[in-house]
C-alpha cells in the first residue's frame, strides 16, 4: 500500500486511490478479526484457572475493551455473587 501511495503521490488517479482505500479497510478488518479470535482463545485458556462460579467471565458475550475481561470486572463478579446467593437460598 505504501509503495502504491508513493507512486500515486504525483499523479491523481482516483481509481487507484479507491484500490488503496479498499486494501486498507480489508487489512483493518482482518486485523480486527484476528484480535477478536486471539482474545477469545486467551479467555478459553484461562477458564481452567477460574473458579467454577466465575467461568461466565470468560464468555465470548462479554465485550472486549483494553482489558481482556472488560472494564467492569468487579461489577460482573458482584453480579455473579448476588445471583449465586439467590440460587443458594432457593
């Protein structure tokens, strides 16, 4: 992509600029997908080390942030604890 941009720097060919934009967005999409798959595998590898009541923290339904288990880990843990207390009372 950088080589194409360097070549196109002096010329104004719109079609070739579109090709570079498509290449860039495809590359970003692939990187995003690889990051998600890597984080899912990291969570799966942590599951055996987690207590059985907190295995839900490694679920793929919890959104990713800059932290592996999300920004609200303490809130999620307290929610799990409260649900477990209610379940034990029943």
